[in-house]
C-alpha cells in the first residue's frame, strides 16, 4: 500500500478501461458504523443529483488524506477525521473506534476497512450540528438494536451504497454475535454483500 490520490483512483478504477487490477490506484477507504447515544446508527442519504450512488444511504468515511499519514495511527486518524467532517461531531465526543473487518468495493475498486464507533451525542443533537463537509447529503439514522436492524436490512438493502450492507453486517457480527450475523445474512437476497 502506498500513497495515491482521488484523481489517480478515478482515472484507473473502471475495469472496462483495460487497466489491470495490479495497476489500479486502489486507495484504502474506510467507513464507520457510528452509533448515537440514543442507539441509532447514524447515516446519510446522498443527493439524487450526485454522480456516484445518487439517493443512496451511506455510512461516514472516505479515503486517507496525506495529512493522516503523519499521525501515529493514520487509518484511525482518517476515520475520525471523516466522521468529524461529515457530522460536525467533535473528536472528543467519539469513542470506542474499533476495526471490524475489511471489504473490497468491486463497484469502485478499492479495499475498505470497516469500523464501529460510538458518539456521546443523540441523533437530534448530531442533526443540529453543522458538518464541515456536507457532501450534498441529508443526515439521518437507522435502527441500532439487533432485532430492529435485522428486520430493517432486508427491506432497505437496495437503498444502501454497495459497501454499507457489508459494514452493517460486520458491525452486527461484532456487536450482536455470529448467530445474529448468520440469521441476518440468511434473510437477505443475494448474500452478505447484497450483490
């Protein structure tokens, strides 16, 4: 893994352009399943006018910035920075940032680390904050309890960006256990990543 830019990633990510997988600028992405103090999973909904994933529900994350690389734990610093930028939650209001796994985004080819995190803020408190970077998105929440999330996912999986379902399943496995994970995957169409 080495430094790359968003521009290099966009320029080499389309498999139809004939760029061999080993020559792609696959930047390391990351996103977090962020749970609020009132038990909601915080998420955003993309504008219907965005180029990528228009109108889809997403979790907060992105790619490492060069400034993250100078920090002692660059990946964690990058995830924390992305959450702060997207939600306006101050760093000191975030806790329990834990890596839950690794996914590969086949739609926009690159690896993504999945994290879980908690905030001391409730959903309404977060919605009242001013994000540093809105990304033309609406801030919202989805159910965070095991039963509610397991019921919500099958109905909403087509509304999620392609990696969000995988992140939610990895978070559920971490938070609720293997039995929850297996039962929820069984209830989904198309397998654990929602393809």
